[in-house]
C-alpha cells in the first residue's frame, strides 16, 4: 500500500465510514449526556450501557470478520509463498495460464476493492470503539475481567493505529531506501565485497586480516525480533573496521600496501553503506509487519476476554 | 640453494586428486599467506610468514616454524623438525607431505587444503540470519490462541468452579486471591462486604437475577412502600430490589439517591393511582406541594396543608409564650433575669432527628423556675403530676406538718375534727388559693376547669405537645446545626402555644435545590426527606 492507497483508504467514498462512525459516536455521546440512568450513575448495567455494549460487541465481531475475510481473499503469507513456488515450477500451457491470470486478476480487483472498503470501515469503526466502549463502562475501572477486556481492546486499537501509520508512511520509505535493489541483491553485493576484502586482506598483516575477518564474520544483518526492529547492530564490526582502517592505513604504509589498503578501505566503505541499506530495509519491513503480531493475537485474546466478560455478567446476574 | 618441487593437490567433484606441479628454488623457502612467500597458502588461518624450509650445516633440510606460528608434524605440535620422506606437516588448514626424493629436486612437497572453510566459517553469517519476522517462526495464531486459552481458563473456567460446590465456594472465599474475584465489577457496599468473595450468598442461581427473597432473607424489617397490600402488590409486583439497590458500586452506593424513579410514579400519581389524594411531585424546587403538618385533633391525627392557615393551630393544652421566654432582656427567674436559648428546653436526641420530650422537672423547673410553692400555713413545694397526685401529696404534707407540732394544729378550722380531716381541709384550701389558680401556678401553663369529683374538684386540660410535625419525612436537625433555630422557626414573637412555626417549603428552598444542582444551593432529591420503605398510608 502506498501513500495514495492509504489516502484512498481513509477517504474511501468521500469519507463514508468516517461520517457514519462520527454520527454513531455523536449519538452515543449525546445519549450518554442526556439520558440520566436510575441512580444518576452510568455503567454497563443500565439499559443504555447494555445497548452500547451490544453495539460495541457487534462492531468487534465485524472487525474480526474483516481479518477472516482478508485471509480468505489474500491467504496467509505462507500460502502465498507456496502458491508462487508452485506456479513457478509448474509448466502450464500459455493459453491456460493467460486465461487463469485474467480470471485471477479480475477476482483480485474485485476482492481488492471489497477489502479496501472493509478496511476503511475497519479503521473507523475500530476507532469508534474507544468512545462507545468507554461510555459503556461509565468510566468505572478495576482489577477485573471487565477492565481486562477494555484494556485489551485499547491495545488492539493502539496497535491498529500504529499499523495504519506505518502502512501510510513506510512503503514510501522502503522505496526510497531500496530504489531498484532487492534485499537479496544487497546481500549478494555484501558477500562479494566480503570475499574481495578477505582476499585482499590475506596479503596484509594479521591485524588487518583479523579486522577484515571479524567484519565479515560478525557483521549481522537481520537476526532476532529486536535486532530486526532496531535496524542496527551494537558495535557493528564493519563500522569499527572502517574506522580502524584509517589508523591502520597510516601504520602499514609501505611497499605496495597503500594501494591494497586503499582498495580494502573502499570495499569496506561500500559494504558499510550496503549493510546500512539492508538493515534499514529489514527494519522498515519488520516495523511494517510487527504490529500485526500484536494486533491479531490480542484481537483473539480480546474475543476470549469479551466472552468471559459477557458470561460473567449473566452468570452472576 | 634449495630446489623444491611443489605439488598442489586439489580434489575433483568425485574426490579424486588433481595435481599441479611447480618448481621453486631459493636458499630458504618461505611458507605463509604473504605474497612474498614462495609456498603461498591463501587462507587467513595461515600466518603471513608461517614457516621456512632451510638447509642445515650438515646439508639436511628442516622446517622451522616462525614465532607464534604453529606447526603440527606427524600429529604433534613442534616448532622445528628435519624434513624426512613421508613426513606430514599441517600448516593451518593445509597438509604438506614430504614425498620421497627424486632426481633433480632437493625436496618434493605436496600441498593440499584439507580443512576448507564452510559458509559459516567464511563469515557469511549475515545471509543466514533471519531477515523477516516470518523467518523467526513467530505465529500470530499460536500467540493469539495461547492468550485466549489463558484468559478463558483464568477468567471464565476458574470463576465458575465455586458455584459447583458450596464447600469449595466457602474454602476459596477465604483465600487471599479468590477464583471469582476477577468477576466482581466493584467493591461491595457496606455490610455486604462481609460476604467477601462468597458470591453465592446473593447470586444463588447461575444465569438468574438475584431474587428479592435473597434480600428479604436478611432485611426482614424492611417495610413496604405502600401500606395497602393490594396497591403494593399491584404497583411493585414486577419491581425487584436490585433495580434500586445496585451493589458492587463501592461502599457508598447501595441506596438509590436518584429521584427519577420516584418521579416516574409521583410525577403523575393522580393519573396512575385512581383516587389518590397525593399531589403530583416532580421536583422539590419546582414541583412539590406545600408541606403538610400533622396535628392531633382531639382523638386522631390529621394532616393540614401548611397554607391552610385557619386549620393550622396547635392544641397542646398548654399556655406558653416563646416571646416571653426568648426575650432579649431575659426572663425573670429566681436567679434574676436569665437569657434563654432554644436549646435550654429543646434537647436534640442522639439520632439528630428529633428532640427529647420536655418534662416539667427537666425543662420547666430548670434553674429553680416554675417551682410549685406552698406558702400558707406552711411553706413547702408541691409536686408536678396529676391533680389527684398533687392533692394526695398536699394531704400527706399537711398531715405531717400538723403532727410535727401541736401548735400547728391552731391552723385547723375549729369545725373540723381530727388531724386527717384538718389536713384534707388545709389541702383543699391551699390547693385552691395557691396551686389551682387561673393564670397562676398550675394555671400559668395549664387550662384548669372544674371537676365533678369531690376529692379533686379541678381538671387540668390534657397536654399533648406535638413531637413530630412531619412524620412521613425525615429532617436531620443535626445537619442544620450551623444555623440558628429562629432562622427557620419564627418563635421570637410567638405569644401563644397555638402558633405553629414550622418552616414552609419556601424557606427550605432558600438553600435546597431540586433534583438538579443549582448555583449556591444543595441538590435535594426525594430521599433527602422521604423514606421509600416507610409504608405510606
């Protein structure tokens, strides 16, 4: 999704869902302000509280249904990869392939449009839950399953807001960072530079050779969750090697070594830039995807907490 | 000069050796990674200059390892050794084998890379590290379902368990962390806190609302709203206790202080209850009728609207002037002029709602006031009581006085014979002249009339001081102690006990607003004064 698609998502059909959810929130706030429940204190057990709770629950089911629909239309990432692999390896008749492509494209366009509408509704309705559910609670909170469901809902919505933000901004940053390259390309180039630097360094003193080997062995691109998200490596050996090479260049300035040192330094500099780009790519993509690892599981957890909340209310009515 | 045939051995894909020969010569043959070395071993595990092959003084060839460089000769670490055919020398990942001598060469060495670098050793770590979150093996489904399972177990299954067994419920209720505590939406009110986590005390049946029987099981004394059974049943049959008494809202909130429920009926009470004499009430400030004052009318209690001035007369049977007693200059007393305050006579009870009943002894005779003096023929005090009791006291008093001294008997009428008869005679005379006089002594406060009884020929009008002017309402005097009594009760100029100085609703409205807060006023709902469970007739 690029910036334009993001904008379309929010402005879908002239802000249809923004208007609808704004109206819903306005009605809820007005009702909350005007309708004075028995006892003068609003909470989930008044008729307005029940109504807001029912509406919010239905909205939550709708929002979760979006996730199911999305998976049904686009499939899970694993399935997508599998499909691509199968398609590549299978020799299909050109005509049949063309026909299939046409059909798939048509379905994808339809599904894409439908998904975009769903997503637009998903974003605005999800945001409206903050207001609706807060009014449902009557702003009574405690250490109980009811507040747990509320907090989980806020976490799901917060992660959704983060996701919306990254989907609106990160695709552009990824394009700017990678230009025409791919991550595989960058890794290959880095490997080539490592090979080149390693070969060059073999003829140089151990100090230089060790530095280059360390930069080759210990420079890490990607890695654990936090390493991917940070897009950096503490005390990056390549960065240190570049700095050290400046000093070592002066130290081993003899025979034909200055040229080799220069080449080595140049290779390391190029590698450092490539490593930075590769890490940035991994970081941006990790940040682009990481929120879903909270949004979806917390959504499922919210469903469980919601079930416990509703059952508890009627179990001890 | 050393002439050396160097055989470079590599392996083809089938693992068979492929040899490539080269001849090197020199006085010393250096072996190492460095470009200057004649045996050039391209691997970082080999030192720049690792070892040298030299000729000794006796002409034999030997290999000499450089400082800090390790040689492994025939499996043993060594620094230097003579080169003999068949000798196996390991330098870093390379194996050098001394081949049997052949013509034309002093030394034949075969060199083979026996420990090539694998990908990891080559430092291609960056390519093997996960570069996507998916590659980390994280699963949204697994995480989500695990969380959901934990939540369902902790917050759905466990809280249900206590309802399965009473004994188990009792046991878990005593634990520091209870199984069903997470279901409680808030702290219990007041005395209900005693139940703690034993939810089944009130929630006796799953998926069924708390019944009224549960409440009335403990609150047996709680009255109904309407005294008429039929009307009560008809009006409140479908109303549950918990509709008004909502628990789990903290210690303060169990009683409904909101007036909207009351108004839902009393706002149109005349329409809703045919034949009702009650006025419609919507709000204390704007839609409340004038107060009713409850008075005793001879035999029964009557309720008189406060604006019905003609009927608003108290018939207490007493003659009393608040004006005299509350005079700024004081009221005459045995201690001289004494300035009295309302509280001198009206003592607030501990409940803070009502005043203690006034008595002659504690109220009227405080500071020696209103003493019932006897002066003739002997000085003494008469008691405060019924007419008969006073007369009997006088008879006993004079009888005793006549017996005290024969001289006292001179006061007897010559026509009256005997001490008893004389005492009775003196009692009658003095009662008539000192006590039962109009506007004096007894007559100062009581209405006295004649009686047919020969023994007690006077009749005191019965005293009925009204103690509760508005029995259907609760007024907390204690909460109004910051005010002066006369701010509400206009008694400073009241000359007669017939005056009723109960404040009107207008007076209350000076400080009290209705259901909704108003600037500078106190919001006052129905339950500020009325009690729902009082059983209105």
